[in-house]
């Protein structure tokens, strides 16, 4: 017996549509989830919306439950929170997070969902995939007590990294972004805000998440001797100019890539994907993360929201989608 659900599909440059889809009844090892909230990943999904995924990355960029192929049409997304309405007894009725696209109901293996802790509101739990990226980045970065650190680029990922760093003992953190509106978030996190021009240098570590050449160049300038930039930006099909001249070599600087698709080598011997996701959800008990959700719309408004996201007229950080 099947059920009819509705899903959002990216269909062409800066546009999409809601489509009906059949959802089969779950077997004994699956769960049927009714979505309560999803969220748009501003950087990645705006890239998908404009067709900016390079052909060389079509396979690497596939979301776990994506349908269709890049560039379009494609059902894409990975920030979904819902209620298990059918499945194993220990999961039925529980609120869960899943790396699933924007769809009203869906069936996945029970192993694909992570129970949201009781002290984490479902509306905040949509940030789990973003906080998971931040966790992986900090496993890669390995900050030390007392480090001087900047996060350059105050988007969803950059702000998540900054909030986690703010809880490290003795660490001095700057959130660097040209948008003065980000100062309010820095204040809420208890850290410093700076523009690229006013940021302090001689740093031990910079986490770069602005997805701009200028941000990467400034990140390198802010480092002290033998400092490291951890690069989180995803540039898609845009070429990037990296300033490796001047004193890059004499200061023995390092640029290191970090990507959430693989568990950081620093923890992969003892942690798996489920461990990392469960940790991200536990960290979301922190109400300061609510500052990252800056707008909300209903599921039926998704086509318009995505068009505005792709055109750059929808500002802010996380855009939450409600389903009831």
C-alpha cells in the first residue's frame, strides 16, 4: 500500500516546483517519517539552484536521498526533521533528523535517522547537518587551549564553527564578515566581531567559510608564523585565486581542506557518521544556535523561496521550512 507525498524539485536555473510522489509502506527495517521542518542550506542549495555544481563533482555532491541528476531536474536537500509515524517500536512517535530532501513524508532505513534529544527543539534540530560540518571542521583544525582564532565568513557554517569555538577554554575568537549585521550574532555568542579591515592578525588558526577569493586572501594575511587556514568554502564551478606569493613560504603557512563527506582522519578510527551526527544534535541543546535561523516559510512557498535564494534577494542565514 502506498501513500502520496509532495516533494520539492529544482527544475531549472533559479526555479523549482512541487511534485507528487508515491511513498511505499515501510518494511520491518524501515521508518515512515512525516516531516515537521526542513531547512535550506544557503550556500549549497543556492549553488544547486543556479546549476553551479561542476560536472566533475556530480557524483561527490549527491545527497544521500537525492533523486534525479545534476544540473536539473533534481530533488536535493539534507536538513530534515520529522516524526516517525510507522516503524520499529523504539522509534515510533520519536522526533528524528535525517539527511533527506524537502518532502512531506518519506520512507528510509531505520539506521538513516537519528533521534533528536529531548532537550533540543525540533525547529532547531534542522541545523544538525550544519553543526555536523562544524564538528568535522574542528576535528580537522584541532584548536588548542589559548589559541587566537578567526572565523572568516559568517554564514551558517562559519557561525556554527564560531559558536563551538566560543566554548573552548582560553580561546580568543573573532567572527570576521563585511556585513555589520553579523555583529549581533557575535555578541550573542560572546565573541568578537570584526570586518575584514579591522580584524586582528598574528593568529594561530583561521577557519575560512566565506567562499570568496578575498576572504581566503585575508585569511592568509591574518595568520602568524606557521599558522593554518582550514578551508571550508565550497566554490562550485568558480575558479579561485590563492595568493601563495609574498611571505606565504617564509612564514611557513598551511592551507588545509575540510569536507563533511568524510569523517576527519583525526577521529575516523574511533568515530563514525552516526557518532558525529549524534554529537551535533547534542550540541544543539545550546539555544544560542537559534540566532542562525533568520527566516521561515511554509512548504508550499518553497518555489518562491528558492528563486529568491538563487537571485540573492533572500538574505540572512538558515531558512526554515514548516510543514504544518
